[in-house]
C-alpha cells in the first residue's frame, strides 16, 4: 500500500518538472536570436623598435647637402676676401687724397713766405753756399711724379720712384712721405717686413712729422698681422692717444681686435 502511494506521488510530480525545462532545440529556434560572436585573438605588436639600416639614398642626399654647404662657405670666403681687398684699396686712396691736399698746403706756405725777387734769392743762395743752390721745386716735382704713379695704380713704378726719391733727397721735405707711401705699397703687397721697416723709419726718424701718427697706426697694424700682439697693442695705443684721423682709426682697430 505504501509502495503504491509513493508511486502515485512520483507520477503526479513528473509532468511539472518536464514542463519547467524547455527543450534545447526550441532556444535556438526563437525568432530574433543571434548567437554571440566568438572573439578573434589580435596579435599584439612588440613595443621594442627594430633596428633597420638607413636607406642608401639618404646617405647620398646628406653627402650632397654637405658638399653644397662647403661650396657656399667657399663663396662667402671669396666675397670677404674681395671686400677686404676693396676696403684696403679705398683706404689707400683716402690717404693718398689727404696727403695730396695737405702736401699742397705745406708746399704753398714756405714758397709764399720765401718769395722775393730773383736777384735777392740768387744772392742769398750764393752767399750761403758759395754756388747756385738746387731749386726746391725739383724735389717737389720728383715727389709729385712718384705720387702720381701711385694714385694711378702703378704700384711697382711708384715703388721704384719713391726709392729713387729717398736716395736723391735723403734729407728732403718729402722724404718722410716717401718712406710712408713705400710702407703702404709694401702693406698692400703683403710684404709685412718691408712695410714694418718703412713705417718704423717714419716713426723713429721723423717723430715730429705729420705722417708720424699715420705711420704709428700702420706699424701697429703690421705688428698685429705679423702676430706680435704686444708690440701691435703698444703702437696702436700710442696712435690712439692723439686726436687726428689716425687716432680714431687706431681706437677702432683696438676695439675690433683686442
């Protein structure tokens, strides 16, 4: 009896359990259902950089750029050299023009003061020397001719003429000028030792001459170009102590190079 009762209870509860769970086939057949896609693994790139050789074309391009820069720098150096040469030539022209004007004034002064009658001049010359004195105009004409050659750009001919003037008029009125312009010619030709000797002759033998200040400034420049900075600075400071044009140039040169 108990067994029958238990069996009935089991059979009664069986349809409820079967209705509660839906068949698997019905889940897949429901309208609008889409199965979730499976994730596809994505390979992760390594963060470490890989060493790669530079393309051959880049090296060739860099070499071309360096060659272009070298050519550009060479062109700039040539332009600067030409500019320096032009400035030196212009400076020489300025000095020559200044020397011409001052020399004209210097020549006019003594001649105007010493003018007299030809007989009185001849008598004075005869009484002082016992013979006819050589006219001062010869020296002036000789120097003017040498100076003219220099101004025309005939430096070699001018150099020969200035040397001849010094030999012919060792104690003349324009001898210091001749030494100075010889120094300018030698400096223009980059003959530093000869330029040093010429400017030094003006400074040491004609300290009161009006070209002494210019020669002092130029001598300082020559010493600087020769690499003797101590003497260069000494001469430039000496020239800069004045109040003329050479002093201004000396002060500027000191500021730019020392």
